[in-house]
C-alpha cells in the first residue's frame, strides 16, 4: 500500500478510536446522571440519550476503529500478527466491540421502558440496570485506555510470525526447495 493510503488508514483509525473513547466518556456521564438523578424525566431522557449515542455514535466508531485498525496494521511495517502489542490491542478492541454490540438491545429496552413509564423509571430495577451500564462504560474506558497505551509505548516482543527464521529452518527450507527443482 502506498504511503499516502497507509497514512489515510492510520488517520481513520486514530480518529475513530479517539472518537470512540470520547463518546464512551459522554455515555458514562449520561449513565451517571441517570443513576444519580431523583427526577424521573431526567432519568428517562438519560436512557434515550444513551440509546441514541450508542446506536449512532459509539457502535459505528467501535466498528470503524476495529476495521481501520486491521487495515492500518496490514499496511504498516508492524503487521497484524508480528508483534504481541498489536495482537493484544486487536483482542482488546475486538472484545470491547463484541460486548458493546451485545449491549445494544438492553440499552434500547431501557430507553423504551424508561420513556413509556417515566414516573417508574427511577425505581430500584432501573437503578440496577443503569449501574450495569456505568460498569460497562468504565470497563470500556479501561480497555480503550489500555489499547491507547499499547499503541503509544509499543512494548517489544515478537510473535512466532514476527521472528526471523532460525538458520536451521532456513537451511532446511532451502534444501527442500532445491530438491524440488
């Protein structure tokens, strides 16, 4: 891939990742506001805002971050499977994306029920549901921050795919190739 396209892929990845991180912070603020508010209308509005933010901002940015990260790594000298930090970052982002996508329906249900029964929306069952959202948002932030730290510090360590072949393997492979010819 040409350098211009590599830089474009990396830029898309950084923008999507930072947008995802910022959107999760906003989601956490909304969840905390819904959790702490005694006003049922504020709580119900928080549910709806969380649902809209996760469907139209957070989930698309998560998928964009994951896909652009794969494209960017394949086009870069780091590779997708050569370095442990890249594989760990990929695993973290993939897990966070899957957990996020699994939370879409519960968040939508919370918004639907919260709007239908706003006076009841501040009850104990809703409090537990919002506490779960707060915990998930904090977990997401921790994962995204860990992925960011890995991307910045790039700890050393090559996977088996990143290590140069040993001299014995090169000699054996060379012997096999010359035997076929």
